[in-house]
C-alpha cells in the first residue's frame, strides 16, 4: 500500500521561478508540492488555502503566520523559511504546538547593492532625466557628486559594512551609528563613529541598515527626520518598521527632506492607493534587495534540503525563535 505523501505548499512565488532554482523532483516520491504564484493576505482566504498542508515554505516575510493563524492549521508540521530569521512567523508559538521551523542561509550582497541603486538615482536625478528623454527633452537637471558627500549609516552589520566600503570607494565621508557600535568597530569599515544626532544632522544620504527587532521598531522618529538637512535623502532597504511611516510621509510632502528611496513597506505588496506611489520625491522598488539569482538558488536549494532532512528525522537549520 502506498504511503500518503506529505503535502507541501511553496508560497508567494511571485516570479514563477521557485521550481527552477532547486531540485524539487528529489522530494516527489515522498511529497506532493504545490507552488503558489499569487499573494493572499486576507486571513480567512489564507487559512483556507493552507489548511491541507503539512509543510509550508515561506519566502522571507511575505506571509504572516502568527499565533492565531497557527492555531487554525491543525495539519501543519513543518515551516521552512528563507534565511534564519522571519519576523512574520511566531516561531516560539509554533514550537509549543509541535511545529518545527527551519531556515536557510542567505547571500548578503544583493541588498547593499540595491542601496547604491537608490543613492545613485537620486544623485544623478535618474528618474527625472529618464522621463525628460522620453518626453523629448535633454538634461533637465543638475546632479551632485558623491565624492566629498557624507554617507550616514544607521547600523553597521554585514549589510552596513558593505555599504560603507562602497561609500569609501566613492570618496565619501562615512558616518555610522548604532546602539552598540564603537569607534574601533566603525573604523574597521572605514567609517567614523558618530552620535545619533550627528548622524541625522550631517548625512547627505542616510541609509537604514538595522535589523527589525522589538527594540528597533519605530527607531527613526519624527524628531530624527527634523534634524536632517533639507537636501538630504533617506534610503531604507532594511525593514519598514524601523521608521514612523506617517512622519516620513509628512517630511516628504513638506519638502523637509529632499527625498526617500524605499524598498520595504509596512504592507507588502504595496497597496495601489498608497500615498507613497504619488510622491514626486521618492524612488520605490518592490522589496528587491534579496531578489537575485544567487539568493534564490541558496534559498530554494536549502529549503529542499530542510524538507529532506526533516522527513529523514534528522532536521537541520532549526530555529527556536531566539536571537
């Protein structure tokens, strides 16, 4: 008699590419895999979709599985998330319910590279110049040099360090601050340790590169934005929750800062009617920081490995909800 195969759901495969980045066929004799290419946010619809599955594969934080959702998924036995952290999953509650949560490694280069897309777009008026060309105009503005400008980095972890290295290569003055940063650690990345106030007051381009934790949610306040130069730009490719969204909207609308480059949002996908979409002094990308071929290769390959190991009762990369 054939043993029933485990049902596996691979969620939010927006680009329809998950299948090509890993050997899912190696699981076929023990699992039945369904790939979902659309995003379901409404809780009732989401739970109806997920209810049959024993295994759910998540791409980053696209789908929320909090304690309420988990309690309504009686068949769920394994959650596999890309990377080793997922703020959208209540990992502690999952483990209490006997649901194992496993993660994957993560390539660290994509997000800092995207930071520079936003910085360079602002420095050289990219969107305005491109629009001007399409309208038959030529050289509609004057750019600014990065050489000699001040780059401020809020958080000097692995991503912040890469941003700092490129800033130094451009000849920028690099300032950095985070709660536990020291002058010696900042200097290792070519940065100068600055006070929090000084960082906001002096940066021409301010990059948020902090992890989102309970202690960093809302870290960038209205007062912080008021300290920034009116000619300064804020870049957030980290997490939307680091900043007070309404305060940022107010600052952008009032021209209190020159602009913002955003890759992350409180609600994703970004709603069609969101005011960010209408502001002229903002550049938006749809959470592309990690969306690269190398990253997807690692994420999906290791998801398959996690499922295989769990089926073999030798789980790997198990998350316990602690840092």
